[in-house]
């Protein structure tokens, strides 16, 4: 497959290229950018040695035409116009938020650009109410919306309990920490090293984070009823990773063994989601640079709440690895093609 990457100068675009380099069925075609067009790729991603001599082109339909797959790693609100210019025969995978939400009201509440509609949602492992998984909507489709990084971690942490009915959907509470790369590559004073090192801070407090409606959409799909989420993101002094700690009220009559079994059954056959042994806890360091997810769950019997924790690499399973996983499903390749690498340690 010949694959183009639009928005290749940012963190997400660079990570997509890193994964595509190792994909045995991919030829990397055009790499495009906005303000960095005309620059060599090595000037923005010096770690991509084999692609360093490539010149970033303008993001136009003519440049992106002629590819089998186009991956969009553009700022929110920019994907719709680009996708519209590409034919249905081209598989378009959007790493931005433009096509994730099924509710126009949710979009207009949290975003300031016109609603563009929704595409197939690219979280293959999502357990759905009544059975089935998210991957069932991805095979053979030509338009896929890659989930947000926070929604990926939160959904994979909590969805098994909702789909199995062992936890209630009305009172899900999430506190999640993310590395600074989740904010993108543009210069922001509060993300300077001097501001971030040795410090953690909350943001988007009080239900204001844009990923909140996407999290609720996913958990509602798992529960088969409306999920209500209180989501507090925090910024951690690390470049990559998300650690999401999620709690919800346990359903009446549910035991600790029933909770454990719900998560075990949900992920027993999944290649990338790993339920840890009892007593072991997820760590962002374990999944850095990989498409893998660590999950742990326990029951706080005194409080009557299930606690589920997930760790992901926000640029890998949270963005680029997910894009490649969706690409594989869309074109009929084994889902794990080019993705089975381990994390990086220490």
C-alpha cells in the first residue's frame, strides 16, 4: 500500500511515520505539513533517519491523490475539507477529533468548528453492550476516526465492567495523568521545561475537557445506557504516557471474583490489552513506545466501588499505533501487522 501522512511535522504525524516504517506492507508516499512545508523531515523529526531526506510538501488534494491510504494528523477542524477532496476508494484515517462524535450537540458544545459528521470509530477492543467489539465496524471501511488518547485509556480501563453489568454507568469518576506531548508540538509557555519539571497540575477541571463527551459516548456504548463521567485530566512531567485511574459504583450483589472475571473475559483474546496479575499495577514506563495497554482492576469493598487503571503510550496506542491497527483492519490485513514490538525500557 502507498500511504501518505498529512501533518507529518507534528508529534502524531512523526509517530505515524515511525510505525509505518516497520510495516511490511507499506510504502511511505507523500509527507505533508502546513507551516513547515518545504523543510526537510530531518529538521522536525531527526530521529526518523531513513526518512530524513524527505521534503515536507503542502497539504493539497493533488499531493495526497494517488495514494491507497491517507493518514491525517492535522489540527482539529482541518480534516473534513481534506477528506472531502479524496475519493471513497482512498482509505482515510483521521487522528484528529473531527469525526469521533456521533452527537452534533456534543461537538458544538466542546469545539468551535462546524460539525462534520461521524466516521467508523477506531477502537477495535471496545466491548459493546449485548456482545461484539468495536472492530466489527472497521473491516472494509474507507473512513475511520482514531480515538483520542484519554478516551482510549479510560475506555479500555472501564468498559468491561459496564458491558458485563458489574458496575453502574451513572457515576464514573476519572483522574488521568498525561505526558506533555499530548498537547502537541506548538510552543506553549505552560509546557516549557522550566514550568513542567518537578510539577504536576490539573487542567480542564469541572467537565471542560474536550475528551469528556467521547469518553461518555464510548462508555455508553459499552453499558447500553447513558454513562455519566466526571473527568479530571492532569499534566505530568514526562513526554509520553497516560495513566488513567477510573472508579464506578459496583452493581448490587457483585463480588470481587465477578469483577475480576469480567475484565479477564473481555481481554482474554486481545493481543494489545493485558490484564495484569493481581497485585501488579500499570505503569506508563512499561508501555512506552508500544501499542500495548496495561490494565488492572480491583474492588474497594468498603466504598462499594470498582477501581480500574490503564496505562498507554499516548502517541502510540493513543494515536499512531491505533491508526496503523485501524489501517490493517480496513484493508483486510492481520490486525497486528507491524505492531507487535515491545516497549522501551528503562
